C-alpha cells in the first residue's frame, strides 16, 4: 500500500497490508461491479475488540486512493464511493454480525460497523462500488490504475447534551470552562444542549466563561462561539487511538514527493532517542514500531493527515464530550471518569511502547473497569497520559471561525491542508491548543495535570506553540451525517 513505490507494477490484482492499531486491510483487488456497471474494489478488513452496545459502537473508516503511471511520482487521487451497491462477500468470524455500510454525503469514504449488538473480533471480505463517473480524470480503466485501501478504527459518539467544566475549586485556577455567576466567577457548570446555536461568552450570568491569566495560553475570553463551530452535541466519530507511527508512514508514502519533503516529521537530533521510529529506507517510509503513538507531529502535519484521510481536527468541546459523555462532571475528573489514577494500568513503558500492565487485555474492557484501561465513557483510548491532543480552541478568533469542514482527500501544494476554515499553524499560529497531557521522558516527574490532565483543565487550551515535539500529536474526527 505504498503508492509511490508501486508505479511500475501494472497489475489488475494487488495484495497489500495496512496496519493501523490492530486493524488491517489485505487482499486488495480491482473488480467490475456487475450490478452497477461500475468498477469496484474487493478487500478483507479485520480488527479486534469491536463492539456495538446500547450506548455506542466502533467502526472502521475506509477510504481509497488510486494512481496511474501517467501521474508520475507526484500524483495520486482520492476515490469516491457510490451511495450503495456495496456488499459483504465473506464473514470470517462465525457468529459475528454482517456490516452496516454507512456512506456519508460527500462519499469520500464509508464506515463499516457491526449491524447488531456484538462484542468481539471482526473480519469481513468486502466489495465496494466506486464512483468512476466523478473521478478527476476521464477514461478510467482499472488495468493502469494502482489502488490502496486505508482503514482507521473510529468510535461513534452519539448526539446529545453534555456538560463542560469541572466542579472542583482547583478547576478555576486551571482555566476550566464554567457558567458565569455574573461577575466572571464560577456560577455552575455549562451545559451544551444544542448544536447549531451561538454560545455567548462573557461575565453575564449564565454565559460561558473561564479564568485566563495569559491569553495566548488560556484564551481571550471573547465570543460568541458561532453557531457553525462544532460543539459536540451532534453525533461524530473520533479515532479510537491517537495517530500512530505506522499510519503516518503510510500517509507519507502516499503523497507527492514535494509534500513528503514538508511533512516528514523525523530527522531532528533527539527524534530516535524520544520514541520516534519512522525512517526512509529503500525509497519508502517505514515505521519500526507502527502501533506506537506518533509524536513529533506539528499542527500542519496533523491537518495534512486529516485532509488526506477525509477527516478533520476536533474541537476542545468535542474533546470533553468524548471523555465524559453525558455523565455529570465530577471533581478532578480524568477521561476514565474517576478522580484518581490509582487503578490505571496503561502507560508508556521504558521500551517506548504504550502498553497495559499485568497482562491486561483490551478484550476485557467494560464499563466497570475503564479506569484500568484509561478508556473514556465511550471507550476512546488514551485521551490522557500518552501525547498531548491538539484541539481547535474557542479561545481566539481564528479558532472560533472553524466550521468543521471535512478534508477532501487531496492536499494543497507543499503538503498543506486546503480547508479555508482550518487554522494554519505555519502562518497564523493561532486557533488551536492542547488538551489531555503529554508524556515527555521516562524519568519525568508526574504532576497534577501532566501527563494525565483532568478533562476540564485548559492550562494550554489556547496555546498554538510547538511545531514538533516528543509529546505532541493529534487525533481526528468526522461529523456524523444527521439521521
């Protein structure tokens, strides 16, 4: 699945493997869809520890790239899928459900998830119908196109109201959000009860507000937050795990040579000493530890990956929803919804891998032991304790203008995202900040908010500094279509 290195392989049938967390795509083939009269693609997608329960479910976000030798090493395209005519050919796990094929309106990919209540492993051989009529070039023919199928494990966050902030008195000093008492002090917590509403910000009683000492770190305390700003009330999908080094190497291999020059995130003096594993070998990017969280990611790196994958950055309001869900906040609450780390069995090992202690297995995760796994209310992993999560902030005017548009799969020149509403780290240096805490080094002294930050803490919630660092990364989301 390394697009640039396949340009001399003119084969109708290709086999390749993509690893993202424990998700894999194998056995990729071009097909003619006999029912739709369109070209299709066949592959097997597999992952472990899937679920569909009364609260939510996980899903595989599938997107497709294709190339032609006529494009040269600079070219690739993002394929759209049809709204229907997809099918499961083989279910390889006895007793597991058939998939739902959930195609969003832009058709830049689709979600696959279990069609009925389930907990266990997934492995489906799938046939997807591609929309060749709207591809960017004419005379589409499979015998001179090269294809890669990519999969990212996502978690569905259902629509609904939730509450921002933290009732602990220490939260004010850590710049958490609250409802103003009329004097700019906490008068209670702030509830997000709708999506397409304008949120007033200020000292007026009931308005959203927060303490700030240094605006570039904590925010300008201005508003309003516009109606189009993604607030987390509407359903969305979020990556189950942080961006991983194997995923980022895969991305570098499937963009143009000039784009990869800008987006290659390795090569600094301390990169390999500080958990970095990506190298350029024999004409391709390779991650020595593909499942390791991908550090040394700048904002522009992150946005480029999100655009390429047809995802988008998440907002700091969506971060709190993904952590806490619909539960009322508790004092000093971590993403696993307790006020303590004493049961946590998830950490960065001295071998640089993010691991579970005591032979803990993710297949044992449930609502009663999430504090051991570091899993959120919705079973999103590692929202604190691994790498800092970059989020679009409500704390400056650039961030507040974010409308939540999705990437289209194609990058602007020099490997930049092309969404006009997304903050630009290389030019504006505003519009985003950090949440969740970050792990820096093996001998670091653990503090009150780092590497495990309580959900509501915003000590760097509006700070757009730090291009690439040992503890900086991102994860990405996608707004679910209204049903």
